[in-house]
């Protein structure tokens, strides 16, 4: 019986790895395959010859594709920075109010936060586009980041408020007795003890902002504001598709979020678990 369970676990793990890692491995294979070899009739999964010319073109300073890709990465970093600077403080203060303060409608607000999480982005993109056109906010990284913040705020606030609720109130009451005000006690007690959920929230915002496609596709059409996800997709046109170059650009674009997730994975897991322990 134990052997059967172990075989089942291994089979499930194998399927999981194929479904998750398979696309990345295949993309890398395409990125190092010569363009002429992709059109050959062959049953081989791996190319007979490899080349890193696609990476050289993208990483060499002065090339057209490389300059466009670097611009997209810079735009994505700007959007990430603005989203974190705006979203984290707003989420922390909102979560603190929902978890520590008693006021009428508090539970209703928390329930409404859950409802807003299930609203698809395409249900609001047309009203957002009309608003941006009317206010002349198109191709503006700041206002684009505000849309990201409003999208992530419900989930992040919900997780933070649940985490703040697990912190003993006696610690904060002791700080108040010592003469600290509400804001000072928040900075002295809540913030230092909540760094796992804060880092987890920052990672959630970072990873989702970096991979955004639908929102900037509508609201950011100029080269000065297009993030890397849009730039990579535009390597494919109706006239030609440079498979190797597109695959290489995709691999380069994956590196920043992948490295960040690997480095801070412990905080991502602990923060998500800590924020889900209490509703």
C-alpha cells in the first residue's frame, strides 16, 4: 500500500513538473535554436545546433530590439516601484483600522473586500479607459500604478488585517500606557512584528505588477510606458514572427521576478499562511 502511494505521489509530482517547468524549458530551447532549424522537418525535440545570437542581440547596447526590451524592463520597474510606494502604506493603514479599531460597518467593509476580489479586470477596463481618456491619464506610469494598487488592495488588506489581528493587543496597550500615541504604537509594535506579511504583500504586488498584460495593453500604448510584457508580445507581428528572439526576450523578462521569488520565498509562504489563519 505504501509503495502504491509513493508511486502515486511521484507520478503526480512528475505531471506537476512537466506542466510548470515544461513551458520554460521549451522556451529556452527555442531561444537557443537557430531560426532556420525551427522550420526543418524533424522529430528531434532538441536542436542539432545551438546559438546564443538572440541573447547577444537583446543584451548588446545599441541594437533596436535590445533597446526596446530594456525600455520595457525600465517601465516595468517604474510601475513596480510606484505601486509598492503607494500600495504598501495604504494597505497597512487600512488593515490596521479594520483589525484594531471598532466602528460601525467594519465587518461589512471586510466582506466587501472579498467580493471585489472576484470582479474580473475586463469588467472594469472600459470604464477605466473612458476615465483615463477624459482625464488625459493615458500613458502615465503614476495613474497606471494607481490602477494596480486598486486591484491588489483588497487581497493585500485582507491578508494584513488577519495578520494584525493575531498580534496580542497587550503589546500595543503597553505602548499606549508608556505614552506612545496610536501612530507611534503602530510604528513601534505592529510594523516590526509584521515584516513577514509586509514582505509577502510587497512580493504579491511586485509579481503581479511585473506580469500585467491586459491593463497596460489598454492604458499604456506608448514606448515610454509599455512594460516588458507588452514589449515582448510585440516582437510577434502579423507579417513575421521571430520565434527565437521572442523566446529569448521572454526568458530575460522572467529573470527578475523569478530571482525575487526564489530569494524571498520564505517570506512569501510565511506571510500568506500568517495572513490566512484568522478571518
